C-alpha cells in the first residue's frame, strides 16, 4: 500500500483479511529499530498519547493509531495497561471509528474516573462529501471487555461561533465537584487558543468561554491542552503550531510547552501566568498528556515524534513511540521532569559503576540499549563530550560547554538516515545551573536525556546500525559513572 490515496488512508482495519494483517504485524515485528522498552505500535503509525488515567491499581494509556501504514489516516485508540508504569500490556484497539460523528477518525482526548469507572472524552472527526471537516466532542466509558462504549449523540455536537473546525483534544478535570474540559482551538482569524466548558455530570456540557492568556497571537492552532495544579500553582500544557524559531528555541516543526501561574479563575476564565517554556529541547517530542499516580505524583507521557516528518522506519510500515513516563515537580517556577522512580526495574546488568577521574577520554562500555547516569560531576576543563551508539561511521554526540553552560545534542552522524535535516541536526539549551547530573536512556532508535535532576530534558529519535554500540566519554572531570543494560 505505497500509494497513500485518500481512499487508502480511510480504509478501516476490518476491511483487511486477518491473514494479511498478520503478515503486516510480522514484517513490523522483525524490522530494524524496534524499541526494547518503549511503547510502540504493532503496525502503522502511533501518535498522541490519550486517555491517560489511573484506576484501581492499573494505569490505562491509549494512543492514536492508524494501523495500515506509517501515515496519518483513519485514527483508532489503541489501549495499553500497566501496574507499575514500566511493564505495559497490549489490550488492543479500544476505540473504533465506526459511527457517523467519528467516521473519519477518533481524535485525541482524555480519561477521567466517574462512578468508579474509566471514562473518556475525545474528538470525533467527520468529513462530508466535499471533504469539509466537522468535529464534535464525544464521551464514552471503558467496558469490561476492553472496548470503549460511546455515549452518542456527541456531548458537544458543534463548534461555537468564532472558531474553525480545528477544535479538538478535550482534557477533562474536576474542580470543587464540577467537571471542566479544556479544548484546543483555532479562531476564525487563524490564531490558536483554548476554550473551556463545564458540566455537572460530565455528559451535558455548557460553554464558559475562551481562556484569557497573554498569548493571543501565538501560532495558528493550540493542540492537546492539559491543565492541572501543582504545589498551589496552575499549569497549562499545550502544543502550539506555527511558532517561528528564536535562537535555540522553537527549532522543531511544532512545539510543546507550558505556562505556570495562579490557579485558573474559572468563573471568568482567566489565567495569570509566566512566559511560555518548552518542555523538551530534543528533536522528537509532541502532544504530552499527564495523569495523577496513586501516590499523588503528576506523571507525563509524550509522543516521541512529530507530525509531518518522515522517519526511516516508515518503509517498514511503522512509525513512532511514546516517551518514558516522567514525574513532574515544581521548582523555582519551573517544571522539572525526572524519569519515574519505577524505571530502575528495567536495569539488568551493571556494565560500569565507579568513581571516575577523567583526564582525556574513556570507553567504559558498549551497549545498544542502556541507561547511563553521570552524577557528582565536577569539570576541570571547558568541555565534556559523551558519544553513544558510536562506531567508525556513526555517533550521537552530547556536548556540554562549562563557560556558557550550553548543552548540545548532535545527531548529524547518528545513522545512515537522519530525520528532518531541514530543521537542523543539533539542538541546544542554556542551563541555569552548571551541569552536575546527566541521566540518559538509550533504546534501539531513541535517546532521552535528563539534565540536572530534570532541569532540562531532550527526547530524540536516532537510527544507527545495531552494531554501533560504543560509549565514549571525553573531558577533564571527576564524577560517578554508572551504566546498566536495559
């Protein structure tokens, strides 16, 4: 199915003979660059994480899924569950786009618990005979058989005046026994924003208004909004489209970030906040969503990919994965993101663990999938450089310059095929603190870097040969270094 016509993109999975789909699954399973410990699609394309919620000892996490190929088409919700945020179980397709309001896709949305049952709210996408888009917001609940039952007709059947049909991705939350949902929107003047609805029962929704922020001219669409409160502050996540690069900032095709301020003033829908901050300075991160863990931690998962970007795995009929779960905390008016503590369960063999006095360079280990932790770092030279997945031809470089506190990821030689070179092959950030801690997770086709206990985070896809496994550290420093296979 190489010619992705409109008809091919909107063909339901049920049209495919089971034996044909099984062959597709086997092709994907045996293809290069499949992840070892990240969520990935069985076939086709994965994008936004959806419906992330904890209930009765189980995390439920869905993702957008087009099963027939590595392109955007008729979207389903695919269901994963976990007891510990580490080991995920495949529950199959849960939300099927087979009703009139979602005839052209079950788009993104969120999960919430009502009457001791997992509920969702999502955007139904429909196209008419002239291919005009019509969106609605639909509520449903998770049945005991793992499928989502839709509560039709849609809870919010139309788009209010003043907005285009780019009106989607409801995030539901509760405040003082009242349900609210915040929706990503585009005004008719083609600028992005979010709007808010309220409900007494999470079924019948009333328009409140557009959320008043200081960013009334910030891109042409705000996707995947998420609102929560942390340590007495209100936090709004969203993914604006159409932001021009500014120095090191906004280098990807689309961005994801947050505003922190006072808790939302819901009666008059105002939000007093600080400046917009990107969540992730890597190459591949978008559409994050959060939930509350059983112990009250705020946990985030993002799409480790971007819209409208081609990736080398596409030719094997699959694309993208989800990031590892991150715990969010608030420090000095900034969100910190750390790998959830449960991820230490992934560690298998300790390849290296000792105090390190580095005078030039060392090659402490070789590995394809691993976690590396550099702590108590004290630099004597101006530069520290770490190369991973390295060979004579390939390497991904992480470089820190002490004088400027500038940290750079260079993937120009990360594999024979480097995605999105038109948007550059390096990403940088200026740290507020000198680098003292670096934690790195490397999978077969990704790296996730956590700097200074979550001060800055970067998620990036790389596509090296399986034999490129070198780890090389260069500089003049003392530190504790630990490397674990995963």
